[in-house]
């Protein structure tokens, strides 16, 4: 399944060092990973893209502010961004998610990745 949001997410994620797309569960899921850890994910049915937030409180605040919704099947620190999310918000949320996941990678994995510009 392809669509405008998947294309926008791919364009952002492809620019991040070490980011790779996969379909880990089959059936049309698309997970963007760095160091084999997911930072953005599309489900096969629910529209939108799930991204990681710094914590549950941040995700809840963004839900209450109308930025996104609770990401089904994910920890409560993940946020589901809608199909019509603004481009700047999408890029910002993906970058935060990527940086959070990359920061938790083992040092040997992280050291093998190129530096990210602007981080």
C-alpha cells in the first residue's frame, strides 16, 4: 500500500543516516529502523505513521493537543500521526523519534553510523 504519507515519510527517513525500511511482520507493514530498532512504522490497516516520543507524558500531551492519536499495539510513548499531518510537524516528529532510538543503540552500533547533520 503506497500513498502520499508513506512517500513523505520515506523521503524524510531516507535522509537519516543508517535508516532502513523493512516489513518485519509481513502483510504490508512498513517499519523504518536505525541499528535494527524501529523509529517509525506504518500498520497494514490503520492509516497514519507511528513515531516514538520521549515519554508517555509527551505522547499524551500531543494527543490532547490534537497532533496525533494513541498508536495501537505500541507502548504509550508512541504517537500515531494522521495522513494529513503538516510536513514540518512530520519531519520534526520523525527526527525526534530517530534521535531517541539512535541514542539508545549500543555504542558499537551507534559509532558505526555516520553523524546526522543538524543533530
